[in-house]
């Protein structure tokens, strides 16, 4: 019974840790931290699986050798096994959820950084065009530059749509202002 009680207490702590991880937000670093916590829980479960197996084996021995019915032992084993299974499923689901969000946030940040870089180049080109005194040449350069900037429109739309998908999938109450402001800034530029 002592091993079962110890395992039950350990499960309670791990269940609390899983709950404490919370829902993923829109901050890539925070999501990466949450993911590490979930992966740590998964590792802890792997290390503790021999204790879980031992409690089950000992319980089965007690049940097999008992001359009378031990409903309390059977119930304790069922409870521990159900909690173990629920925790394993919870950790696995949380890890998948966080990996998916981390990947999507990395992609969003990559898209925004690429757009910011491209816009910075075009702004530099624009500044160099206005430095020239040859107006005809300036006009041709501006037209070419406008064509290049227009080609970014689809990338900006992709970023907006991608962000809309992230916001739609985010848990209620998730802070999305930072990414939305970055996306709006790129669209304005």
C-alpha cells in the first residue's frame, strides 16, 4: 500500500504540473518554455514507469494470494492506472499542441522578418532614387521599384491570413496584440 500511496502522491504533483503549463500563447519564447516543461513531464513519467509497473505487479500478487476479496486493493490499482493513463494522454496532447504552436509561431515570425527585410531594402532603394538629379531615370527607377513592392502584396496577404488562423486557433483571452501590430506595421509600410 505504501508504494501505491507514494505513486498516487507523485501522480497528484504531476497532474498539477500539467495543469500549470497552461494554454499556449502567441509568444514564441513562452511557448518554447511550456514545451520544455511538457517534455520534462514526459521524461519524468518514463523514469517513473518502473514504479508504476511495480505497484501493478505487487497489487496483482496481493489479489491472487488473497483468500478474501480485496476490493480496496483492486480499486486503488484501477484508480492509479486510470490516473496514469489520463496523465500520459494529457502530457502527450499538451506536447503535440505546444509543438504545433511553436512551429506556427516560428513560421509567422520568419514570414514577418522576411517581409521587414525586403521592405527595408526597398526603402533604401527609394532613398537612393530620390538622391539622383536625373528625373527621367528617377521615374524609371520608381516604376521598377513599385513593381517590386507590388510583388510583396501576396506575401503580406499570406502573413495576414496566417495570423488570422493563429488568432482563431488561440485559446480565448490569449494576448495577440504584439503579432497583430507587427503584421499591421508591415502592411502599412
